[in-house]
C-alpha cells in the first residue's frame, strides 16, 4: 500500500494508505476508516455500523447523527441506503476531519461536520431528535481498540434522549467482553428490539437498539433485495452475523 498522506499530532502518527482505489486511515498503526468511491462494503466493522438501517424502513430515517466520524467510512453507505434530509457528524480530532473532507470527500455527500467533543456536544444539544444515532467513539491514540467514552448508565440515557420515537441507536464496542462489562447489558426501557452484530474480520461488537420491534430476518430480506448487497453477500465480501438480544 502506498502512503498518500501523513501527519502527526499529540503523539499520534496518522497515515492514509492507498491500495488500488481503496483508501485507509491509520492512527499509530491502527486502522480507523476505509473508503472506496464505488463500493459500499468494506468486509469489516464499518459494514456493521450501516447494516442496522436495514432492520426497518430506511426511508423513515430522516435525521441522522454520527458521533465519531473518523475518516467518514459510514457516510457514503448512509447516503445511498437512507438518503436522509439531515446528516450531522461530530468528530473531536481535526486531522480525522481533514482526512474525511480532503481525502475521502465526505463533503460531497451532504453531511454537516462539527469539530467538537461528542460528550460536550450531546450535553449542549437542544434540538429535535434523530431517527438514527451512530455512536462510534474510539480515541486515535488507543492501540488497544477500546471505547473512548465508557458506556455508563448516564451516557446511555443521554444517547437515548437523542433518538426519536421510531428511531434506532447503534453503538460500537471493542469486543463482546467490553460490551458485557458496560451498563449497556441492562435491557433498556422504551425499546422494541436489541441486536448484536459481528464480523469475522475483527473483534468489535456492534449493539443496536430499535424503538420499534423488528427481527434479523427483516435485515436479511432487505440485503437480499438490494442488488449490490446481495452480490457482495454471495461473493463473501459482506460477511456478518446478527444475534437478537431482546
């Protein structure tokens, strides 16, 4: 892979590496984002962050909030599958935002980017709720791939307050053990269904709560109905498992 961009900040070395048409963002050797201009599927954890939108009707997700943008891997799939009216992405690291905007071109997908601490932004937010909240907060200096913000009871309550009556919350954990140690294991009130998504490519556990009751069959049915996703699934590039938690 060729290095096409490099920078350093606060003891963290950032690189964007290119392999063919695929761009990957690394921080201290840990991959944080991946982007291909004509392909939704990465075959890794980023697929788990957008797959949950297929648990319900994607066109119902009119307002989207992403906490922890990274390089913006999530934005093109959300635009293609959901096409929301409003999409806001909060990112603490200005170099991540630089990569997202200048290297991955996320500005072309109609997302409003905010350089801010996600916790402080959520504390200060006083606006309408979101139909989809994706919380993917991992520090670039952390080579152990663990969450930057503990999934405490208070944080979970704050996130839930952001989600509309028909919306969903998606949270990324470094692994199943990290999820099991968190307050997110307590079945929350006011939600219809809960799921865990995983992929053999990494240890991450992505947890999804939906306001409305749904099933993994609904997700699989919508994957099969999408020509591109069905092809990627058949070729083994879209490789995921989903387990219903409640």
